[in-house]
């Protein structure tokens, strides 16, 4: 570098390449961190199994990454759904619930705790065939949702009833 330019921000060619490399490494690290968070979000949905909403995924993620943002969670869930790695279903509450099981299956929704469970019904295609053979419309897709009280809520109610009886 000529003496007169020392102290200014004029870059030599080598400096320029160094900066480019630093930018490339930072970008790579940043995108790796972003995709690591996306993977973690996928895992949270898969491990949960109760079809969490974006807010529930966010609450869970924040326990381990306090700086996670809700906007990022929404964005990653949308990307995962676009990639076909997650399914998003709307139930009666009007909110999207995310599911790592992307093949067609039926759901049971607890009206007490609002958790959503998969129902592994043996003859899932039969209902579709029945509708297709009896309707004149062209059926392209279908969903079956069962509503009620889940196993855990039933036993909680029983325990509560028993303990309130014990107090009398
Ligand atoms: Zn329940
Ligand atoms: Zn499901």
C-alpha cells in the first residue's frame, strides 16, 4: 500500500479477497445455523406427536434458544410444509397444527386439552371409496376428524372426582 494511503480504507487486492472469504464463511455459518434451527423445529413437531401449533413450537424452541423469534418459527414451518416434510391441518380452532406424519391419516381432537392425536385406522381408504362411489362430484381429497375427550383427560377427571369425594 503506498505510504500516503496508509490509514485510509483503500483495500489491496488481497484484502479484498480476504473480505470476500470472510463474507462467504459468515454466510455459510449463518445459513447452517438457520437450517439447523429448521431441523430442530422439524424434530420438535415430530417428537411432540400432539400436532403443535406454531405458538407451541415457539414456546418449546425458546426453552433451548431464548433468542428464537416467532416470525422465524412461522417461516420455517411454512418452508417445511412447502418441502412436504410437514403437513399443516386446520381443525375446529381455526389454527394450523403441524404434523410430521405426512401420509393421509385421520385425527382425534381432544375438546378438553385441544391436543390432536393420530388415529391409525386399518381401513382408511374405504371411506374414500364409499364417498366416491356414491357421489356424482369429483372427490379429490378428504379429511376425517373425531372429537371427544382424550385418555389422559378422562383419567385426570376421574382422579379429580375421586379426590373431591375424599375431601367430603
Ligand atoms: Zn385431552
Ligand atoms: Zn396427524
